[in-house]
C-alpha cells in the first residue's frame, strides 16, 4: 500500500480537480507489490519497502527463510527480507539502508553458517554485542565436510566464529526436516521478539512441513536412482534426507564465489560418465554457458534449478515441491 500525505490548502477547486485527486487516492491505495505480502497475510517486504507502522520488524537475510518466518509470525510483525529475491546471497553486498534495517530490527534471523558472505560483518557485530539475532545453524544438525575435503573451506576459518561455523554446509533450507529441527527454537525467539503467542502458528507449520517432507520422500522414492550433479555443493541436505547421492559439482565449494579448475571439471566429467547421470543441475552463481557446454559434451541435459530464492513460489512448500519435481522429471 502506498501512503499519500497531502497538505491541505484553503482554496477553491473545481469539481474536476477534486474528482481527479480522489481517483489518485483510490488508485494508490489499491496498488501493491507481489513481494510485500506473504500468502498468510503477514507483512513481508524487502528493505526498499515500507513496513507496517506499530509492528515489530523481523529482519531476515534471504527470502526462503523469510517465508518460513512470515508463516510463523502472521500479522504480529513485519518481515523484512534484506537480500532481494533473485540475487545471489553468497556475494550480495548490503547498502547502508540494509545495515540500518538489520541494526534496528526487533530480531534478525540469519543462516548462521557464513552463507550471507557480504553481511557477515554486520551479523557478527550484532552477535558480539549481544544483539537479538537468531542463527539457524546453531539449532540444527549441521552437515559437515568430509575429512580431507579442504575445497569447501572459506575465508572465515580463522575468525572467532570459524571453529563453530566455518566447515558447515549452509544450504540447510533444502531439507524440510532440517527446518522442522530448528522450528521450536525459532518460534521461541519470534515469540519473545513480537510479544505474541505463536504456538498455534508453530503447530500448523509443523504439520505442513511434515506433510511436505513426506511428499518429497514419496516423489524421490519413485526414481530408480537419484544421482545428483549440481552447480556448486548445495544439495547435500536434500541428498542426505531423501537417499540421493551427490556424484559431483561444477564448483566444488559451498559458495558460488569459488571457481573450478580444469582438472576438477575433467574429474567431474569422468564421474558423470561412470555413473550414467542423465542431467546436470545448475543455477545461481554458475555460468549457464559452462553448464550447457559441459552437458553438451556429455550428451545429457542441463536443468536450471532455483535453489537459493523463492523465484515466484508462493511459499516455502511450493518452492521445495517445484525443486523436487524438476529433479524427478530430469532423472526419471
């Protein structure tokens, strides 16, 4: 909704001008953007949008988690997503307004596993100053890299948070079961931030996520094999939960800001051929030309997945089902 504030002057106006002014107010009041409200009626906005006056602001770093938060808080808060839907969270750089939004929020909800690389300094400052921040990675069973697999490290290994988060896979939202694991703690944090009893919303969302988990499992179980090759190392939680195997990745890293060597690409091609993988899944942060050329050389399909943002999905459940159906269709 666009709020129009007008200064009223005492002056004569013709009926035509008055009618025009009224029409403009009606038009403005009926105008809204598709990303400003979630499907459950709560206020869900990016940092460029206005928030609802009088409601506490929950700042969430990216859209997929933003929707889960929105489903929990309902109309008890404004949910403000910092990273615009469609931008790569791995290399997003915040504006001064983004930092202000984070600093002034009643609660900040972040990934917690150094996923939002451009926001790490701001998030760490809040944590170090005992600010109100909820890091999902602190409330789940984190998928760790295998011993000796050093390619997945990052530039933050040696900082204060490195021992806790540096070696963990941050793509935790790709398993509904992992979201269920952190849901009780997130509900508590949101209840404290909003002053609202969110137990009913938490119960409803728990049921939805349990149903979603079962539906994804049923779809993947319909495949004879679920061998995955992805753009970067992003499908681990999904694979672990639903019995898939990650054969290889184009960029052997948890972040899209890394690059693959010629030797790594050659080894990937060998693994794809040996395992008769029918499709390569790629997306954000990976050159479409690279994926297409690789698929062409191997004689298989290149399928683009939206793994890091909602991409038009109405909610988290629709996002996960779309992803799952794309995988099943490509591998079936």
